[in-house]
C-alpha cells in the first residue's frame, strides 16, 4: 500500500458494542504470565471462568488453529472447564484437524480428543441446520482467520450467525488477531451477483478486521437476514499495527497451503491468479502461493516484466519448475505495496507472456470460481479483451477506501 492507501482508523467502536457483555480485565496472574503476548479471546474468557457460558448448553465452531496461550486446544480447555455443558463441535472447511484439502467436502464425525460429535459445516450444508443447533443455547466461534475475504472461515461464521438468529440462539465470537494486521485494506468489494461462500459479504478483498469486528459489522450493515444476540470477547494487547510477528503467539497452519505466518501475504498476492489455467503459484511445494508462473513462460521475460513492480519490501527472482516459468515473490510483512493489485498485475503479465493461454477456454465451474474469488467478472473480461487493467485497479483502490471508511465505527481495537 502507498501512503494514500494506508488506513489508520481509530474511531469509536460500533454502537452495537453496548450489546456485548462488558469484559473485566483478566486476573493479574494471567497477564503476568503472558506480558509479551496478545491474549486471544479464549484466554480472556477463561480468566473470567467462562462466565458467558456457565449454565448454558454450548456448541463450538473450531478447528486445529484454536489454542490458548498454554498451548492447549480451545475445545479441550473448554471441555475441562465446562464438562458436559460443551455439547457439540462444528468444523469449517479443511476439517477440525486442518488436514483436508481446499474445496473437499467433509463428513460429520466424532472428535477423538473430546469424544464429541463434530458437525461438518463444509459438506451437505455450510449453514448449521435447526437439527444441528437444537441441543445448544449458545454457539461459540473460535477459529484463526487469515484476513482475506475469499478464505472461508469467516463465511462459516456469518452463515452460522444467521442460523443462530433464525433459531433464537446466542452467538459468541472469541476474537483472534488478524495476521495481516488491522491497517492493510485492499481490493474490490463484491458485486451482489457474485456473492458466494468465497465472497460471502460486501467487504474489501483484504479487510483489515478481526472476526469480532466483522461479526459486529455484519449485524449493523444487514449482511445476514436473521440477527442473533451477539457477544464479542475481545483480545487484550492487540493493536491495529500489529502483524502476526508482533503477537507473541505460535502460528498453526490454518490449512494445508497456509503453513507459515507470512503465508497470508502470499495468498493475497497470488490467490486470484491461481484460479487461471496452466499457472503455477507453488501449490504442492514447501512455499505455496509464493510463485507466479505459467506453462511455457520464459522466467527471465517474466522477471523483466515484473521489475517495474518492485518496491521496498517486495522483490522478485526468476524460477523454472518443470515446464513452468515465472517469478518467485519475496514479501516483507511491512511493505506498503498493494498486494491485491499486485495479484492482478502478475496475472496480466502472465496472460500476455503466455499469449492469452492462462485465461483461454475458462468455462463452467472454473470460470465461475475465478470470478467469485475476484468479486466480479470485471477482471476476467478486461484481461480477455486485451485491455489495460489500470482503470480497474484505480476502481479497486477506491472501493478499498470506501470500505475502510465504512468499517470505522465497527472497530474494537485502536
């Protein structure tokens, strides 16, 4: 992001915050034990002896990313504290243990750690059914997100909120850091015609918000049809300028292709172009999303084409793998480069160097998914027509600014 695109928003919290249960400070012993760490919502709630959940039947949307600061999985810690009051678990895409590949359906099963049923929210249904919610009073969300609209964990949260609104259940978000920080806001919003599970809400591609903030914005801006009673358990110690490396927390791969704490940066930079034909973004290697290449593209030609894109904290090197050639990206978490715009410009260069092959003959589900991730079909149509994407990139920056302004009153952290 350039200075013009960086949004430091420290305005008042949403009026909806008054509906959330006020949070007292954690006990001194908890703070002392984690003086250099951000305290996720699960730890703040534990310091209050899980008071929001006592004497209630509890369901928990969670997966392998949710740990407390002692290194215990949230579902295990919660079961120890609540006993039989923790009734059921619910798993998002990639499953409760994070091992299932992207887009693959998951069956309901039993969790070996807790013995509880894990209702799949990435199978026949992605929205909890009345039957799946009938035995609980409150549904808790504790999952680590990566800060990008097309990643489906927050889509799961939003449709689950709507289900709770329909069934009269309370919804609780245990907040966690945005690994990209709270300042980076980039990319287009979503054309309503392209709303989907990878573009569930009208927010910028990189939103710079936490799950709790998005939950509050969803209620205020009517992103969901039925509104539950919402309670957000805020973190302690997190501020908007903090990327993951500042949080003092251990990173757990959020999915098979997001192995490291910097992987979300690369997901932003190549995730859209990864939906094209005959491209290589590093999936299947130790560095997924860190490459931008295509079949039969000359690596040096791609490197030369990318030289004008280099800036402080963003560089490229040529690579060749099998029949694919292109560039490897090197991104510093604090670069001001707009990584969503970079994604589109890398795709534009590969489209040109491949003589149009990377977007040729895209039809059906593949083309539909490409447009859904991008938020509309404008990028595809512009590139297929051989037109410059610069006017579209200006509109993306404008949409990002508009979203940054809209989100201000829903921010919970300074």
